[in-house]
């Protein structure tokens, strides 16, 4: 860390010189305006970026060098999350047919991405969504509603043998993914643009907190999908009703932890978060009972039921992680507030 002393000049102004290497690297000239933002922990952020609108960034992919569809799709997702606003996919000759399929999948799996220009040798995609138009909290609430319903419907599909409902649970996992990618994109853009942070009213710490919660919810959704994936092998079986009832009870406990964790998250409630974490022990105990029962079933049924029980337990544990993150975040916020509080 470089230490510089504050100078007092003009009878009322405090002056701190800027490092020459940083000024040169940022290509700052005399009389150039700089932005200064007070951070939650009391530090100052000095930035050359003072525009209120998101930075326009462009990325081009040459498919002559990217010939694998899955690889191209992942590159597009990476560009999307990193905050690229214009994506160009080009070729020296005619675009291969797989490119348009990948682009269609990409625009369907992301929010705000649209094709604005298309020729035989190039496709241009533009981000039409203002990141400040969709608040983080609204996205988290929507993810929660979808994932909670996925878990409840997964267990209903097992109880009723409804294969159509099971397939619908799998389809909804795509909706969760696209919302998580949106939060990842917004988080990256806020971390890269202090002006956007100020405009949205979301500090960098808050943005990271939302991203972590979003990631946990996305994983809980993955376990709902795994439940129905394993349920396909037993949907037509005549299963022990005692096991099904215990699985239903375990699912209710798991979803209950998830529900209470989200409530604690939005209410910033550390005490309820703590109680919620403690409740995982009851779920783990019940899942242990189920595992002992399924060992008495046929091998294929026992494997499927064991994986289903494991996903229910893991979902509850991930939900408790939300409560842990609530406590950690609030403790950090309280520490910042304490540091920033004036003496006396």
C-alpha cells in the first residue's frame, strides 16, 4: 500500500495527490473530471468512469476458430454474464448451420438478448435490457417461487405417478438458470461500473450477496430436477406407502427451511436465520430413517429412492446456507456501520 499525506490548502480544502503511474495508465489529463464515491466501509473510490449509463462493450467471435456448438454456446453465456452489450458472430464465408441453432438457444435462455442484424456471414446480438429496470430482489423472489413449486410438484409427481408433471419440473429448471444468469450479469456490471451501482442503489457488497443467494437457489432447483430424474424409474411402481409418506414429510421440512430462509433474507433477521440453520438436524435425521427403509426395497427402487432422499436433504442444507449467508452479510454490514459512525 502506498501512503500519501493529506495537504491543506486555500484555508478550506484538503488535497491528496494521485499516483502518477495510475494517472498515466488511465490516460488522465489536466482538468479531466473524476468521479469520487464514498463506499459503505468509509473508503473512497476514485474512477474515471462518470457516465450514468452502462458501458457499451462489444465482443466478436469468429466461428472459423470455434467449430463446436457447445463451446460456442458457453462462450456466448460467458460474454453475456461479463456484461458484453453487443455480440458479433462472424465467418469468412457462410455461417455454418449450427450457429443459428446456438444463437436461437442463447436468446431463449437469456434475458434481453436479441438479434438486431443478420447476414449470410455474420449475426449481431444486442442487449436491449437496462440492468436497472429489473431489481435484484424481484428476480430472487421469482426464482424462489419457481424453485419452491418445482420441489412440491416433484413430490406430487412421485405420489401420483404423474410423468407429465415430472417433465414440467425439468422444463422449469431452464427458467431458474436464465434468472440466475441475469443476476450474475447485473452483479458483474455493478462491480465494473460504480455509476451503475449508484443508479440502482445497490452497493457492490449487496450485489455479491444477491449473487450468492441466487447461486444457492439455482442449486436447490437443480436438486428438484434430480428428484424427478430419479423418479422416472419408480413412477409406475407400487411403492411402500410408509416410505412415500416419510419422503413427503422430509420434502415439507426441506421446503420449509427454504421458505423461512428467504423470509429471513428479505427481513434481515439474524435470529430466525440461526433457528432455521438448527432445524436442518431434524431433516437429516428423517432422511437417515428413510435410507434405512429403502435398503429393504428392490435394488433399482432402493437406488432411485436413495438418490431422491439425498436431493431432498441437500436442498434443505443449501436452503440453510442462505440463512448462514444472511448472518454473515448482516454482521459485515454492522461492522461497516460501526466504522463509519462518527465518534462522540
